[in-house]
């Protein structure tokens, strides 16, 4: 009986640190999958167009496509928004994000430069880490 009690105590002592480290959002024991997920940064957020922009509807629809991972469709939408409003810094920025996601870094760089030129004081644009990566 003492042996069984001792085995139970040892087993429970082994589970206490695991249970104590439990977080509702994370598994108690990190796996390769959870470590990889933690290392991947969130993609930058595409910007909605100004309410008075002639390309607002096209840009905002393209943002929805971008968020769904339909990057090629989003690129077409951002280009359509830019055609409707060539001064839309948001659409240019979003085009840069989309080109970056497609691995088209030269095109992304050009779109980011244009977005910065159109709106040099917009904090969402000028503080963007991905934009800085392409334009620095």
C-alpha cells in the first residue's frame, strides 16, 4: 500500500509543473508547430481608403480580398482603385503589401515609394516595418 501511495505521489509531482504552466491559449508542452507559429509575424494590415476617394469602393473590396488571401484578385482591385484615384496613398501601400506577399519585391518597392511620396506623414504608412524593409 505504501508503494502505491509513493508511486501516486511521484506521478502527481511530475504533473504539477505541467499543469501550473497551462495557459488557455497555449499547450503545456510546446510543440514544433506552436514554436513555428509563434515565430511567424502577423502580416501588416491593408489600409482602407479615405471616404471621399474616387477609388474607395475598389480599394476596400480589394482589402477584403487581401485579408482572405486572394492576393492576385486584390492586386487587380488595388490597381483599379489607383486608376480611379492616382493620389490614393492607401491603395499604393496596399499594392505594395500585395506584391510583397507574392514575392514581387521590386514591384513592392516601387508601390511603397509611391505611397510614401503621396502621403509622407501618414503614420500607418511611414511606420510600416515592411515598407521600411523595402525602402531602406
